[in-house]
C-alpha cells in the first residue's frame, strides 16, 4: 500500500463543513462573519506520551481528544483538524483501528479531517485543530474565547470531573501501585480515552473569567492561569482530593496527593468565575452534563497556597511539587 492509497483508504472522507478537504495542496475553511478561528496543535510521540504498544483504537481517540481539550479550554466549537502522521510501516492491522478510534471521536464532535501529511518514520502523531469562537476585532471584547489571563482576586476556582485517575492508571501500568479491578479499569480508561470537556467549555463562555485544560497536572495548569492573570490562589486540599473518586482507597497518601495535584493527562477544565456567577456555573455544568467542583479562591497575593481542613497551610506548595518533579525526572516524565 502506497502513501496515497493509505491516505485515501483511512483518512479521506467527505468534509461538508470545509470549502475544500483532503486531496488538494491546501484545505480551505470558511469562517462565518463575527467568528474567529481558535487553533491548537498537540504532538504525541511514541515512548514519551504513550506506550508504543498501546491499543491503536485508543490512540486514535486520544490523539484527537487532547487537541479537542485545548479547544474546550478556550470555549471554542470544534470545526476541523489536520493529521500529520509518521509511521514505521503501513500496517493495516494498526491503521484500521487507529482510524476507527479517531473518526469516532471526530464524528461525536462534528470535527472534520481536512488534511495532513503522511511519512515513514518513528511513530509520531501531530494534530492541529481549528475551532470557532465569537469575536470581532472592532468589538469591545475582541474575543469571547476563554483565556488564561482573566482571573481576578475574589473569583472562585473550579475543576470539572475527576482528577488523578489518569496518573493513577499510569502508576498502575508501571507496577508502582496495585489498584483493585474496578479502580484499575476506570483509571486505565481515563489514561487511554480521555473525555475532552467541549460542551462545558462552550457553556462557560461569558461565565468563566479564565480557563485552562488540565493536561500537565492541576497545580501546573492552574499555575499558568495565575501567572497570566497576575494573581494567586488558595486551594482547599480536601476539596481537591475529593475530585479523585479513589481517594478513599488504600493508596499511599503521598502518591495519591501527587497524582491528584500534579498528575497529568486528566484533560479536565480548571477555571475561575466571579462569585456572582456561581449559579450560572452550576447551570453550565448541568446543561453540559459535566460535574464541576469549587476547589478554592483567587487572591491578590501571588503563588498557590494549599489549605487543609483546619485552615492551616499544608506543607506542600507548588514550588515543593516543582522541586519534587525536578528531583524525580523519571516520575515527572512518566506523569506527563
Ligand atoms: P503535499 O505534497 O502538498 O504535502 P501530500 O501529497 O502530502 O500533499 O498530501 C496529499 C493530500 O492528502 C493533501 O490534501 C493532504 O492534506 C492530505 N493528507 C496527507 N496525509 C494525510 C493524513 N494523514 N490525513 C489526512 N489527510 C492527509
Ligand atoms: Mg505532504
């Protein structure tokens, strides 16, 4: 099977939303008046972001999911994506399930594959997604996209869904942890088939003051919001730990904390909103079918403070976690 037959067989389908899809030198996307394009790229490298022997159907899902998660974090509606693929061989036993996993998620979000590039090489996947978000350079707000830079002192901090499961799944896979069967299955599913929170991101437009997706761990990704917004935050450690459905399991406490606070690959949304928006946040969560939990508050004092049930500052700080990560590169890399 040659390159063009491979593209034709696995990665070419009608893309009615695009002016021009796969087959020409460029794809052409139409943007409606008053809308802006939100664009994001994520690369997945075998051995770094996934195990080379991961199930190809799951990999197809995840490659697109991590990109859709970036659109979700901006409150953008997915439109289209391109796929750049380096493959060691044209292995149909791998390509067919990979394409199936990819198309299933693409179809679920009405996101069309409009082009890409295919080459021989060590397994590597790079997807660029295009989404739309209302905005106008002449308008007062310029864009209605959710940005990292809008958090204000006094805002509540929220996180969607669950935290730490993907990291626990990875620890289980690496043999560092022995979860019981239901926990192991749930955590593995979260690691391999993350759910991009697209509907929640859309529902939070005009409500959240800042938003990011949790790809590298809660503290790191919330840290990006704090830095871009020039503020700090106080988090309720118990509320954060309650975001992990397995926190009552007999898991080594420091490892559990590390997975929940700093574990990557959850692809949840961490966002801020003014207290006056609390009912609107709850309504957005309800409308999008995505649970959200309030985990803390934005403060003028920069940095991140973790507070336990007695109101005392917990020993862990973001610096502590960074330090831990840098002295434990193996774990840090594994958790990415
Ligand atoms: P070019 O020579 O301009 O790089 P190619 O010959 O590589 O174009 O690709 C031919 C067409 O197939 C283009 O429209 C390109 O976007 C598309 N394409 C190539 N690889 C993929 C892929 N993996 N998925 C989807 N479309 C692809
Ligand atoms: Mg090419």
